[in-house]
């Protein structure tokens, strides 16, 4: 049973860009699927990445990578044929999410820019079309395998089909919980933010300045400030309800009143509305966090730490009751591994996810907690957290009791792969595919040459 890798892992997508950022490859088109060319550089860079991740440096690996790219392009071609769409806001949000991961690995945005020789904004410009195509391919793949599940009996049958001497060796894994306390915003800070955005709105409403200019100068919304606040092709449900409520009722050119959301105070101006889709400019002013408010958050966690240490409340109950992290508080406080979707991390995965968490876990025994530690949330806000080592599963041969999630994932993957193969061979006759002669010798799993 091989370790299953998501076809669209964050690292897969940005890894190719990373390699291209550091070297120039003489390019040529080596295949075409639909209207989508495959460049020699795509094959080369993804092959190098596969080798760096442990695949053998041989022609079979290059062919495997090439067939994977063919599949991605087929998904894209079918998505285009089916007129699937993604919005600019979705593209922007996904790029921001992935860039934040990489920036955390480098330690700062400045170090990221120094390594790649370009700013994050320049990186986004270069990568936007690739990201749009990736999201379209993901959308198409979800239509192919998104509903596939396996029953417990299918999981057991899959496990029993693996020869005992072929069962994989599972590395040491940990489960980690956190309780987060972000600072409360003072009434004074909220008042200052509201007064500032009301003043900005007044200047726009009286014609003293344009919305685009004020958004570029003052907006604290990272997704739109560099575009004069503009969001395009926004559909209902993509943004917070308060934003939607106004965006889909205002007329083109109309300026909204100031309204409050969990992110702060907004004003918006509709540019164009097309049924249930809207282009609008958005401007955000967020209340500022005072040092005293951050200290209060730490002191609150100090009290929670004392309660936990006295064993008068479980960690899961404390997380549900006190944590301000919406992602983990209803999950027993447990962190989710972004590479696998499970609550378990191998130690190398943990280091990639958050080096500070990995360092803290090295000092804990199962059932122990850290004292409150400062950290920066995924949204870039300062906060404090308590970390908890729930389990530490030592390295072992895979078994159903300890590794059900992994075995279930393997069984699901086999079932998904069968569905993918069936879909590929059904769609290939209707979509143009041309492959250069020097790559036709690959031992393909699917009928790309028919």
C-alpha cells in the first residue's frame, strides 16, 4: 500500500513555479490536449520535483509525470468544453492562501521576494493564469470522483488484499491540539476605525476622491487594495453575508453605507451586476489591536493553562469553550494536516506546516501542554495559543486499528483511480490529443495514443 498523494497538493502546483523561478529552460511544445499545450519546461520541472520527493531518477518517472500532466490538461479541456468557470475572487483567494504558506516557510514576505527575485504581487501576475486553470481542473476532477466513498467492508477487503510483507511502515505520528486567544477589540479602537472609514466615504460621496484611489491608499483588504478595491465576478456566498446583502441590492455606481463585519468596517460600490454575479469595489478599515488587548489575551490563556494543569477540564472541552479559532475549536481543538486532511502529522510534515509547533512538540510528552505562546494567525493577526500533544503513535507496520484513516484513504484512492481511468478513456475519443514522437514510447496506463 503506497502512501497516497493528492493530485493537487499545494506543493505540486507552486513547486513547478518555484523551479522555474530559479532557472531558465529552453522550451518547446511536447503535447497538446484540446487547446492546451504542454511545454517541455512543465515536464522537466515536475520531473525534478518528483525526484526531489523520492521518486527514482529514471525515464519511467518522467513518463509517469508526463501522463499526470496529460490528465490535468484533459480535465482542463473538458472543463472548458463544459463551460465551467471560476471567479477572479476565487483565484485571488487561492493564491493568497498558498502564498501565505510559502511566506511562513521563508519567515517573511521580504525573504520570499529575495529568494524569487520578485514581489508577491509580481508572483501573482505571473501565476494567475496557471491558478485559474488549476481551479478549473480541480472543479472538473471533483465532478469525476468527488462523490466516491468506500464502506468499512471495502476498507477491510482492501487491507486484507495487501500481502503481509507488503504492508507499509508507518512513520512516527502525532496529534496536536490548540486553544487560541485573540485580543478583544476595544470600543475606542472600533470607534477610530469607524470614524476613519466614514471620513473616507464622505470624500468619495462628495466627489473629492474616487473609490479606487481611496481603496489603493487606505484599504486593509489584501485581496483587492492593489486593484483599487476591485473584485470581479463575485457570486452569492463567496463573501460574508453583510457584504453580499449590499452588493446584490445596490445599483451600479451606488455607494453603500458603512457596515460592520467580523473583519472590520467596509464600504462597497457596485460597478456592474449581472444577475447573481457582481463586480464591486470594496474598502476595509480594521480596528487596531492595542498592546494591552494582546496582553489580556495572554493573561486569559494563563488562567486556562492553570485550569488544564489542574485536570478539572478536558482539553477538548476547554477548546470548545474558550478558543477563538473557528477551525479547530469544534474539532476537539485538533489541528488538521493540510497535506492529508487527517488529524495526524508525521514529524517532517509538521515541520513544513509550522516549525514553531514542531519545536514545541519535541519538548512535550503525551497529555502535556505548552504555556501560552505568541503566534500569527493565517489571517496575519497576532494572538496567543496553548499547544497540546494528544497522541504520539510510534513507527510501526500498518494495521486497521491504528491506521484506519490511511487504509481508508488507500481504498478510496484505488476506487477513485478506477473511476478516473474509465473517465479518461471515455473522454479521449472526443478531445484532440497530439504527443511528440519522442514521448510516444512511454508505457502509458491509459489510451493516450489511440
